[in-house]
C-alpha cells in the first residue's frame, strides 16, 4: 500500500496524514473475501492512531517515531477474537445469539437485519406476533408478512434493534446518511475551558494518562484497549447487573484493570464521580442521553472535571433523526449499503467486524488528538465517532475488489503472543501497529470484569 493510497484513505475520512509522518504499510488487499478494502482501511486507521501517538511522543521528547503496519495483520485485527485461545482452545460465545439476530427477507422483497441485542429479542418477537421460543422458520414466515421499512419503523418506535438493508445510494439520500456524509469520521470539539495540561517526560506516549472506560462490545472497549497499547492507565468499569459476552471481554480487556460499579446504587455513583475527578479520558458507548440523565454527559463532566477528554461512540452519529437509535455492527452494515454490496440479492455481512474495531481505532485517535490539544491549548474536549460513519468511509474507499482473489489471513501464529491470565494461558493477536521507539504493547494481561477495585493505581 503506497503513501498516496494512505493519504487518499485518510482524506476520505475527513482526516489528514501529516507530511512528516514516516509510515510504511506492507501488503495490499484483498486479504479477506470481500469487495471492500478492509485490510487497507484498518491499516490506515492504525496509521492515524500511530501518528497521534508519535505527535504526543514528540511533545514529550522532541522526537517523532517511524510507523509500520502489515495489511494482513490489520485485517486480522478486525477479527481478533477469532485468533484468541485459552489453554489452546477457542472460547465459546458464552451467550448464545438469539435466532432473531439475522438478515430476514420481508414481504416486499426487501431485507431487514434484526438484532436481539442483550434484551431485545422478546420485544422483536412480540412485534412479529410470536412467543419467545419461536423457531427460525416461524420468524422467517412472520417477517415475510411485513414490509422492511414499515417493520424497521415499528421496531424503532419501541427502541428495538433493527435496520432495513439499504443500498449505498439509498443511505446517501436518507436524512441521517446525508447528514453524516458532510461530517468527518472523527469529530473533536472543545466543550469547556481550562489551563493547558503539560504531558511531561515519560517512557511511553500515554504514560500517566488515566482512562475511565464505560463501554461494552466492541468499539468502545477497542478504543480503551488501543489507548492502553500506548501506556495509558485504563480502568474498565462494568455493572454486575448488565450482561456481557465473555469472549469479547477477553479480547478487548488487554491492558486494562477491571472493577464493578452499579450506578443505581448511590454510593457507587459517588465512587464513579470521584474516579472522574482523577481521570483524563472518559469513554462511553451507552445510548445517547442515558448517562446525561445521571449527570454524566459531556458538558456535565467538563464542569465536574475541567480538562476532561470525553469520548462518545454510538451507531448512527450524534446528531440527526437517528441519533438515539440503538445499534450494533450488523445494523451499521445493513443501513449504509455494506450488506447489499457484500451479498447482492441476498444481503449478507462482511467477513469481519469492520466497523466495531475500526471505530475503536478512530475513537482512540480522537482521544489522543484531544489530549494533544489539551496539552497545548487547555480546555475540555469531546471526541465523537460512530459505526455508521466508519461504514460509510469503507464504502468511500471502494468496493471493487475480487473476493475470489483474497489471499486469506493464513497462519496468524506469527502475529500472536501468549501469556498467563486469570482466564488461563491465553494466546492472542498482538497490536498491529509497530513504532520505532515505543512498541505498542499491553502492560497487564486481560482479566474478568469486576476482578479488581474501583480505584486508580
């Protein structure tokens, strides 16, 4: 992948690769069986992450670093949970996915992506007139009695996860798609005042930076994991009352300490606010407005902790008619045209969590952009990313590849590391970005949610 291709990909995201950034990207797509440039896109996102880490390193030391990325490794990073082994076995998805979660043909000949989420399957089945034990055959028959867009609207009105499979052009003409098309993939804005916060000397770009991670599956956790790769002290806060997926926790927990807090408990809510006062970055991926109702929105935290960098990840963007809609990787692919491009008359998903992991990289980049600006300009900052924005960016990169010519990931053993964890001896994909002075790495092994205390180290 030559420099001009990286420059073009960055520009299509509304971002820029600085002329002084020394980066090499080895290899080209197709790696995975898809017409999309997934490996090259992930490599570009990681190059932009590395550029920000290098810029912060330059603030601390006066030196820039050279960067290197393999397209094969970058592509593998979009499926990193697949490479994970515990005691030489592949961990199962602890929560069996509901049969609801699939792409279904509707009565108008269109298709809809349904997603049972953690709790949405019963509501979706009820809208179809079915009970919770409905079979796939019954779901398919009920879906064929509905129109895709009418069904999508009915589920959205109930706050349930679904997206009609649109073409790329249909999404471009949609009010939400048109609004997002005019915005960068990463938006960083100042939301409060405060003096500059110098970074000081350190042995890694983000040493001394405290990250409070309130996210689940998969983009938000990938953001904090990426910040941990560069030395940040990451504390992941989960609720014992909320379900999760163990395999994804293992995959995105590298470099993080873990603790439980239940915000419905008064003392726990106070503890979280105390943690915010000591944090540099607050990263959240809950539905927009839910944390603001608890006094934990961007401007509220900027008042509580001047100088905070607030990172927000969601599915459909932070403005527009769909900003409150819940979503997942699959819904972003369906909405923006990816599923139809990938599958044609029978829409299907791309062979990777292209939006989740890449959005996590973009979120980490935004956090570092804000930390750098805080160091030189002061203030509190908001970094916003969304799965749909990332999906649209992949569409702009092109979908012209011959999937039958895909090289495949091959044997990824050379891209993995092995260490002892609380889960057992774990083999996992190491960070794909390489840097000349501060090689990205996770200082501590992944550990189960709630396995530590809600305190800063």
